[in-house]
């Protein structure tokens, strides 16, 4: 089994070392080089042949934006993940990076960097395993799959919680005492991974709708890792005559979704905006759930539909959560909706998409081949929540066609 090779470009030696520590401390990935600006990065790419690049934006000599322009001009296909301290106060710059070909982004830790690095470590590992893993496999490398890294992150989360609750020494003692249990779990995890990679197929769930599918009055989309560029692909190809409103949950930090909506609005024939509490849901409009807010549909006695935002607890580790949106749509619209679940790690949206299907709604799921991470759509498919699996290339046409045929 080969490692995912990572090349880090950041003008801060401290940040390079901290990020390296996270990566080198994660089985299945390794740092093969570091650069302090874009010019040095250009020189290292042909020599080191990375599977993924972690890129700062603000750097001397050649900054991140300039490097991405060079990368685009020279048709370099190595995926680039943006890591920058200015991203949170310069969300527009981050969106420009995505427009120039960066695959995703993550914010640097705030405050005490060494104390906060754990807050971004899991997300960093997720992105590297997703984008770097996909690129490595495309180059015929044998690397660990997403299930391996997801289980690794789950173990780390348990260790962190134990450390907070018991202290470092007692946590280590507890883990050592329960080693046999951990080894048993590891064996089960290994078996699950074997099944996922072509062993005994998982028995598919079956959802029996309570009613036939009706006319589509709303479209709800849940998406996570791989989402920013996937949504760009879908929205630029949507039928401009589409009459139904679209509500979207894209897992993204607070402070970025408004600029993300603005960037999508530039390429989409329909109006795209960040959802606001109390927005009247209008046909032909696309509403992006704000970071750190759940989004639900509220119906008045007169039938007027509005958007409500909430700070209810995270669900499946997320706020906004696709499950929260789908649950709301299933309740309000029943069989008069279309639910779509796309690329993303984990299972958010799968259970409540099954509920949408049970109520008679139409449902689509992104297929494995075109998903950066076949997690959310896979779980939904296994639950029997997905009527039809569709490639990213055909998703816009499928959504538009269903919206027209069931208007």
C-alpha cells in the first residue's frame, strides 16, 4: 500500500511544520516536500510528483492566486487545497481560487495556532484523503480508501474526548487497558473495508413509498466534500427555464457561503443567493444554506413557504445538515419534491432522503465514479433512498428534465 504524497506551500515555517505534523502523523499519507512561495512550488512539482498540494494564498514573490493562474495556463492537474489565514476575512479571494481551479479550501487555525491545529486536522485529513487519494488512484497508485481515513478520524475523536475528560495520562492508561476491545473493532473495520472494496455485497435496503410521486414543487440538494466544484458544474448547466426553487446544503464554514453563492450566481442562469431567515421561497431561485445554520422550510396556514434558519445542535457532525433540510421538505412537501444527494464523506442526508422517498418524493444520487467521495450518496443508495444514480456530467440534465416532466 502506497502513501498519498503531499506538497505544502506556505511562507510560514511554523505553519509548514504544524501542517506537516498532522500529515506525517496520519497513516497513509506523507509530506514529500515544502515550499515557501509559488515559485519554489513550481520547481518542486516535476521533481516530487505530488498527489495533492496544500497552498497558502498570501506569499511573497509568487502568491497563491498567481500560482493557480500559472497552473491553469500550464494544464497542471494535481489537485490544490487552499490553506490560508486570510480566507475567513477574504472569502471572495477563496472563491476566486476555486474559480481558478483549486478543488477545496480550509482555514488556518485561529488564536493559539498550536492549540487550535486539532480543530482543522480532521478536515485537512479528509480533504487530502479525498482529493489526493482520487488523484493517486488515477495515476494507478494503490492507496488507502476513504473508509480507512474515516475510521482513523473516528478513533482520533475518541482519543481527544478521553484526553479532555480524563487527562492525557489517564486517557493513555484507559486506551492501553482496552487494547483488546480496540483490536476487535479494528478487525470489524477491516472486514467492513473488505466488503466495501468488492467482498460480500451489502444487502440493499428497500423503501416503499406511501404514495406515488407527484408534481415537483421544490428541489433539495445535500452535498459535502467535492461539492464546491460539483455545484459549479451542475448550476452552470441547469435549464434557465426551471420553475421550481432549489434549496442547497453544502457543508461549508460560516463566512464563506455568501461569497460562494455570489460565485455560483455568476455562472448560473437562475438567481443564486445565500438564504436568509424569513426569505419567501420563490420559484426559479436557488438558496444556499449559510454556514453554521440549519435551513428548514416553514409553511403558513395560507400555504406561503418561507425559509427558517436555526442554531439547533449539529446533526451528523454538521450545521447546516442535509438531514435537517430533507426532513423538513419531507414533512412539508411529501411527494411533491425532488431530493438530490451528492458527493461527500459520511452519511449526512441519507436517512432523511429515505424519509423523503417514503413520503413519495422523487430522489437522485450521484454515482460512485463521478463522486470525489462516495460516502453520503452510497449510504443513501444502500438504504434504498435513491431512485436513480446519476453521473456529475449528467446531473444538471437529469434535474432539469425531472423538473420539467413533473412540473
